[in-house]
C-alpha cells in the first residue's frame, strides 16, 4: 500500500465507528430468519425478499409502528459516536476550530446541542471524503468493515454458503486494493449489502429495506443501511433471548429452590408460617360461606366457581393453593406471619392488591354512574373511556384519603355526565337525581358500601377463576358490573397468574408435603401432581 493510502487509513483509525449495541429493554419481538439461500448472482431486492421461507413469514410479527421508533433510536445511538470520532480527525486538521477536542474525551461529556449535531456532521464528513478528487475511501472502508461484521453476526451456523459469499464480496484486502487504485464502487457494494439484508431481515423489516432500494445518494443509502442493521441486531438479540427463555426459567426455578433448601437445612422451622397459611386456606374452603346481601346470579358467573363446590366436593390441592394465593391479596399488613415461600414476592403482591382496590373503586363508580345516566351515554365508548380516565387519575390516593377522594370523584363524574348529556341533546339530570348520584358515589368510600362490597366479591371470584380456569376463559363471561373494566382485569389476572404459577413451580414440592395431612385420603394422588 502506498504512503498516501496508508495515511488515509491511519487518519480514519481515529474515526473508527464503534459497534452498534443492543438494549434488551428496547428489543422488538424477533422473527426467525430464512434459510441460507445464497447464490452467486445478486438478484433484485424484491426478488430475494420474496424467496424467504414460508415458515419465516408465518412466524413474523408485523408491528411496523414499533419499528419506526427503534429505527430512530438506533440511528441516534449508533451514529452519534461516529460523528464524534470523525470530528476528532477534523479538529486535528483545523477544519472546525470552534469545537475543542481532547484526546480522551467522550461523547457523553458534550452538551446536548453538540450531541444532536453529531450524526449529520459525520455523514457530511464522509460525503466530503467521497466527493474529493481523488476520492478518500478511508472512512468508507471502515464503514464497510463494520457492515460486514454485523452481517456475519446475523447468520445462523447452518448458513455457511451465505457466510462464504459475504466474506468474498466484502473481502477487505481486495477493497483496500480497489481504494488505492481509486475505483472502489461504494454504490455497488451498498446495493449488494442491501440485497443481503433482504435475505436476513425479519418480515417486519421488509418495508424498511425496500424503501432503501429507492435511494440513489450513496451517503443516504449507507446511513439508512446502518439504521436498519441496528434494528436487525435488536431482532437477533431478542431471538436469542427468546430461544434461551425456557432454559433460563428452569435454571431460575432450580436456583431459587436450592437457595431455599439451604436455608431450610439451617432453620427447620422455616416453613411454619407457610404451613399456617395453607391450613387457614383449607379452613376457609371447608367453613360455610357468609351470607351476602347481594348474591351473584348464576348467569353472571364465569363457569362453576370453586367456592360453590367446596362444601360438596373434597378439597383438592389446586383449590387450597388458589384460596391461599387469594388470601394474600387481603393480607393484614400488621400480620408478620407472611408465608416464607412468598417473601420475595411480597412487594409485587402488595402492588397487585393496590391495583385490585383501585379497580374495585373504578368499577363501583362506573356501575353507579351508569344507573343514573342510562344506556345512551354508556353506549358511547368515547364517554366511557373518558370517564375511566378521569376516575383512574383521581383514585390514586383512595387508600390514604378515601372520603376526600370520593368527594372529588363525585363532583367530576357528575359534571362530566351533565356536560355529555347536554352535548348529546339529552335531558339533564334532575336536581334530586344529581344529589342522589353524588351521595351514592361518596358512599363508595365506606368499606361496608353495598356496591363496593359486591364489586370486590366479583373481582375476587374472577381472580379465583383465573387461577383455576385461566385468564382467557375467565374473561369469556364476566360477572355483572365488570365488563367495563375488562382490559384492566385481564392485566391484573395475567400478573397474578404469572406470579403464582412461578411460585408454585419453585415451591411445589414443599406445598405437596404440607398439603398431604390437609387433604382427604382420596385426594392423596392428586397432591403428588404439585
């Protein structure tokens, strides 16, 4: 390599672009990539994209709106540092004396305005290099080298043919020779990279790759390639995490159980509170239920309730555990005898309890309001959503200030109903109805309030059915008064089921031993299934 070529490469080493990195928390749902279909001919982007295997397309997620968000994030993150490094080179050449450069400086030390300018300045610098006479390919070669590394990292082990093709097409020694002769075709190489990306990307990225096909400016094309490659790396990392998730989950279960067993060996009485907790759950199921002033209609019950059959059928391990988990949502904070097997989940259970209380108040408010405003207003999804938003924002402080909170809620809800009736040209509420509405809403602050008690019992029943039947089946026929909060109930039920399911997987063997003396002899075989 000549002295001039070595100088160009040496200068660009300062501007070497760091690898794009991937944040797990921002990873998108990953879709499997196609099989190795490499050929010696470089076909059109659309042609190669259409050759993806059907299995890839079937498993694909078409969440394109999420892709745009990741595209912007990847661009800002990946190219911000490139611009900074190349600005170091420019500063040494005296091109931009207005910015101070320090050898060990980092991008994080710059002010926010400088950070925003970095990506565009880097690509402007690259454009200057390629437009020079003769062109300077030093930074372009570094970009191509990084693109090659990213493409190779996206390949599966079985894609040996495509790996060989990429190695040959982007042979850096050969590209350096072309750059020294001044005939490096950056546009042709960009098109080749684009077609290779069409083979490797998930279907959710097809649209982004095809948009790049229409770009003729080489700088804009390279910039777009790096943006989409960043998203593809996110997809790959997410795919890896998903494929390892079963093994990671099993390892987590075994690790937690082993840690608990070590503590149990040192402290044999470690399960005393857990035993008392399950014993109380079994007693709750065998004792006759308290009379409720507002019994649930069978038509509003989602399938047979476990509590309805507890008195006539022998206890089962699933029933006792379900009752025990439900008791944790109404746990007395002053009771220090919390089950040892759930101590790590106590904070999450308290959050679920708070969420359940808020939903109880929300559903109670909607039920009372609907009885006064009629089906016309509550037949409007826009009105219901607005009323839910208003109530949700106001009940955040319900636990600490119930009376004051419900006074504000009653005023806001009544005002919203009056305004909506007026906007729809309907007769307003009479003075007596307005006073009655405000009074009933304010009474929800009392624990003994009939509406609140009924809604609380029905949410309790829903969560019990979620544990026994699953969330989706429990949502098919919600009890009356809960249909307006179906989405919120689904979220609560899913969180509750996930927590209890993992806990049961970890501590199932201990629960089995505790439940044996509590279950009738005829159910002993079913206890072994835990």
